[in-house]
């Protein structure tokens, strides 16, 4: 696991990160989510040792990281690069070799990754001949080609179409399942909710919420559509096990319940009910507006 403890970064009067603490667990995908001014890229660069934090520590399996301890981290920055005239396979092998693995291992890994990403027939083409989505897949292959101990990707879902997103997230999930923490920084709330196990929400350099996706989503709300919202709200407020009753528009009442059975029983006693449904607000709906 990779653990950040009270990491802070300041420049002049501006605070980029303010006592950021969280743990990216081994075998899980952790998404760092926030707006473009939240401090995501600065945090990623500190994790990778590219800039030094003013305060705080970063530990990998309880050992504090120092300069040079990230040799076997797989890192993909937001500023994508590449060698347009180099063959795809050669590029992946070259970047893997920079991590110190053998030529044979680099070639085997590159071919395997290209197969998983459905690019086996593109390995001997120059990078410039690929589409944007294909190049984004090559970037992921290059990030994973050295079998990194930690994976860190900034602007994680950039350039991926629907098919590429499916292939890339499947590959990242497999890599995480092998016992590696995978960290994805993004401003794509929907993708983070869909593909991550855990989420760290940044707002103006501070952690505003963190935990598993299930925990952060919380229990579902329930919503009743009725022609008499005043009577429905009054009846629901009098029921044991029902809370947070609110009118929503002229024909809707929302509420929370201890469980689905209690919610259904309460609604069954209401009159003039047109519709009844459970509603689970997304992460963006719950947290984005507060940032």
C-alpha cells in the first residue's frame, strides 16, 4: 500500500495542497477526483518525487520513500509524449528498459499488453499512424510494460473512446489484482465512480471526502411522485424508520428509510401515488457542487 501523511505544498502565498492524507491500498484502484484547480497534478508529481512536498511523508509498505525510490513506479503524466516515427513495439520496449528490465522481458511484456489492448496488428507501425484512442492505449501499455510496483496515471481517462476505456480499465483492474496499488487522477467523476474501488475527493488542495465508492455513495434515497405532496410528506414524517423527508417540486417527495422494506411499507399507506423509486445520487451530485 502507498500511504500519504499530511502532505502539503505551498508557493508564495498560494497553498496547492493542505495536509493531504490517504492510503492507496494494494490490489485496489484509487481515484483522485477534483476540478482542474484542486491540486491533482501537484499531488501526482509529489507521489512520483518530481517535486518535493513542504511537509508530510509518502510511504510504500511502511517504508518512507526517498529520492530514487520510485524506479519501479509506472507513471503516465497528463502531458502525453511519445516518438511519432518510432514503431509502437519499439517504443514500449524502450520505455520499459528504462526501468531496468531485460530486453527479453520487455519484449514479452510489450507483446502481451498490445494483445490485451487489441493492438497486436499495430506493433510494427510508427506511432504517428495510429488514431488518438490507439495512442492512448499505447501510453497505458508503456506505463505497465515494466511490471511496476505502483501505477500512477494523471488525467487518467484522457483520449480514450468507449472501446479503449473498456480495454484499459480491464487491464488496470488485472494489474491491481496482481497486488499493486493503482492511482488514477481525473476530473471525470462518472468514470471514477464506475471504475475505481476507492475515491479521494480534492477541493482547493484539501481532502473533502475519501473512502470506498460504496461508502461515499451512501444509502439510496427514495422518491414518491404524488398529486398531494403535502399529505404525503406529513404521513411519511410520522412513520418510524423514515427520515429526511423533503418535497421536491409540486409532485415529488424524497425521503430516507432504514431499509427498502420500511420504505415500501410507508409508501403503501399513501394515497394518490403515481410512482415510487429508489434514487442514489452520484458522487458528482453529492460532492462536486461543494468544491
